[in-house]
C-alpha cells in the first residue's frame, strides 16, 4: 500500500502472498523487490502450524471470513516472530487484521503512522447473490442466502494529511 521497507529504521518482514498481490512494474512492487534484495525486507512463508493457530483465533473472534490468505500469512509470520523473541508490529489499516492481532497480543500500526496518505475502503458483499453489506457485517453470513460475506477494496482515496500530529 505504499510503505517503503527501505525507509524503515527497523527490519521489515513480509510474506510471499503479499508479494503476489502487488502489481508488477508498480512502485510498491519495485520497493518490495529493492527492499528484499538489499536485505532490509525478509520475505518468509510462515509454518502451516502458525497459520492454523491464527485461523483458530480469527474464527473465535469472528474475522475468519474477512481475512484473505495474505492476511493470514502476515498474522502467522508475526506470531512466529513473536514466539522467536522479537516484538513485531503489523502495519495495516485493515480492521480485521488489527482485531486479530490484538487478540494474539501482537502490536499493530496504521499506515498513517508512517506518513502514508492513502486510505482503502472496504466493501462487504455476498459472493453468491452480490448484496452489499457494511463493515458491521464483516465476518457474517448473507442474510438472504447464508453465504459467508467477502470484502473488496471499494476505492483508494487520498486521506487528509495530518500535520504536526504524532501518535507516539
Ligand atoms: Zn447472498
């Protein structure tokens, strides 16, 4: 989403599924590759057992349906890093990721913390009958046909830049 791993003061980690989601020849892709090649960004696939652990927690808190494969991998890798003695923070503006990371006791930070002025809005919808839902229905089932709801990015918009404000 525009975060430059090479500009971070701390080591950065990501997962293969996130790399697969990036559009080739885009700036985020170029930054991802440059970060990986310089050693600043470690791309690691989490163990299946970590993914199962995250899946279990997310189904308990009701966010399993809205987490993508990449989301699950990010959370699972953070869990592994934490178990390995590190203190990871997940950078994401996604509500479901923040919710599950809190349940796992993993820190999270929003993109605005890093000065990224781009916001993603999610639309929740039924993949079977295409009815639209709001964020309150995240993780639930379609009221009409019972299919588990999915989400997609509605639009990217420039968020208002907060000047002179620091969260930390
Ligand atoms: Zn439906």
